[in-house]
């Protein structure tokens, strides 16, 4: 292939956003993706966007559907199985979040790519990274049975948790921090109106539940289940019954049931790999860090990573300034760790952990009661929920 300036591995939110941010400044970028376009667009993920993320989409002008269909949310609910505690995000912070599915963000970014000169190579097999310690790195991969080579100035590893980029950094220079949670989230998507105008995160004796949405006519719900739970054990009716119990009487009374459009179990993990740069390779998004979905931070962190990274690459190409590039990992990780902390804290507060006894349960309830009664506690949650400053 014709050489490019920045070769991006992965067409998830991180890779797509980075590609567009670079193209907006005239930098050449090519995205190389292992899966087909249809497979990437079929992935269903979280749907709460921080201002930092929507600002990027506005700045890029890839916001027509976001403006028309995104739902501004000014608060959300924490439930303890009986009552709902409102976190009035707008009153506490003056800001709001936007409910708009990650699938839709991905769709919008893919659709805008050709007109902006952002090439995406789909179905790239056997991808390998070369020369990340040199000034002339490259990617090789197979496309339609043909061996390809993409020479570049920099490689952006936006290839998710299982991609090849992170492990291309020598093991001796890398440090990982990880917590795997002993449960997963069983999610259901259904074409029924949401049970509540705002999201409800519920901590119940029987475990966590979340009531979320994609639109006024499409709902997304989750319950905590053991990590090895067979999904066949959860026919739709059983899942609706369990949601009604865990979300509490008020939500249950307003809940409309319907057939699942999608149902799956996702594991929960906290993970950070340091550093996020080695030589000419830069990691962004899930390739460098994973958060449990409890704070809806996954895609927002991918967005802040690539905001920092695009700024640094633009400084390099426009002024030959490599200081910002060298500082990328430190800057990105400072925000990553704070989001890791928030996601972990909210996960601990809202889930039932195997081995927890009555004492741990009372601690959770006391903390929820404290949050209900303290503006300072609610403020701390709200400022993290809308996203800490970049
Ligand atoms: N070659 C090319 N592409 C690859 C390879 C490979 N060897 N391995 C993985 N990829 C691609 C995946 O197919 C996927 O499309 O990299 C992409 C990574 O995308 P995501 O997993 O979505 O990660 P990221 O863009 O960092 O997004 C982070 O979005 O996916 C969610 O849960 C995630 O919310 C988080 C946020
Ligand atoms: C979702 O709508 O899928 C969703 C919302 C909030 C979360 C996680 C997932 O914290």
C-alpha cells in the first residue's frame, strides 16, 4: 500500500475518532481492522457520553444524528432495592451527559470516513507490527489473500484488549494492573419504552441491576450474574422477573416487558497497562485499559486518550514538537486512573460479591444512605459521572 503518516490498528471508537481528528488537521491516516464492517457495526456496547466525548463529535461536525437523537440526561438514580436516590447531575455540576449508543457513534464515524479521506481497510488478517523502535515503523497484514505492507511514521494501537499492539511492547518494559470480578452483566435489549426517564443503578440483596435506554422506545437492562452463568438459564420472562425485583417497586410498576433483540453476558474487569507509548507505538482505548461498565467510562476514556494523542501528533507534524508526544502516556494515564478508581468504587458499592456477609451489606447500605443525605457525596459522584476535566 501507499505509505501513510499514522497507521491506526482497529476501527473501534478509539481508532475511528483518532483517524477523524488527524484527518481534520490534514494528517494522513489509514485504519486497519481485522473484522468486517458489518461485524463492527453489530457490536452493542454502553451508551452514556461525557461532554468531552460529545465535544469531539461536535468539533468534527459528525453530530447530525447525535444532535437529533441523543438524549440529554440531567441526572440518574441509585436504588437500594426499596427507594430511589437521585443524583441531580445538572444542579450539582451545571452539566449533563448524553445517552447515545456507542454502536451509533461507530456507525456515524464509519459513514463519515470516505468523504474525509480516512481509509479503512476491513477484514485485515494476520496483522503484525514492525520497527516500533525505529523511525520507520510498518504494519503487515493479509487482505483478500494478498500480503500488504503499510509504512508509516507512527502506529496507533487502538485494537482493544485482545489486539497485538500492547504485547508488541517488550514485556520487561510493561506493567499491568488487573482485577477480574467474579461476576458478569447479563444484558437485554428490547423495543419497549424505558421504565424511568433516567438511568437506575440498583443494589439489591440479590445483586446489581441497571435500567438504561437507547431511545424513548428502546430499553437496555442488565443484571449481575455469576461469571460462568449459562445464558440459556435466562429465558426472557425470568430475566424480566429478576429485573423487577432488583430495580425495586417503583421501577417494576413502570416496566414494559418485551422480547429480547439481543441478550449476552459480558465479563467485568479493571485493567491498566503502563506505559501507553513505546518508541513510535502509541496505545489508546481498550488496548491499554479496561473499566467495568458500571460508570459507563469505557468509550469516554477512549475518546480522551485520542484527544490527547491527536493533539500530540498534530504538534509534531505542525511544529516538530515532540514534547507533547513524549508526555502522552503520562497525561492519558492520569485521567485513566481516576476513571478506573470511579468505575471500581461504583462497582464495589453496587454489586454483591461472593464472600460478602451481612457486615459488607450494611456498609453498602450505609454508604447509599450517606449519599442520599450528603450533597458533598452526591457532588463527588456527579463530577466523576460527567467526566473529570481533561
Ligand atoms: N488487527 C486489526 N484490528 C484488530 C486486531 C488485529 N489483530 N485485533 C483487534 N482489532 C480491532 C477489533 O476488531 C476492534 O474493532 O480493534 C478494534 C478495537 O475496538 P474496541 O474493542 O471497541 O476498543 P476501543 O476502540 O478502544 O473502544 C473502547 O469501546 O469497544 C468499546 O468496551 C469498549 O467502551 C470501550 C470502548
Ligand atoms: C448502557 O446503556 O448500555 C449502559 C449505560 C450505563 C452504564 C453501562 C451501560 O453504566
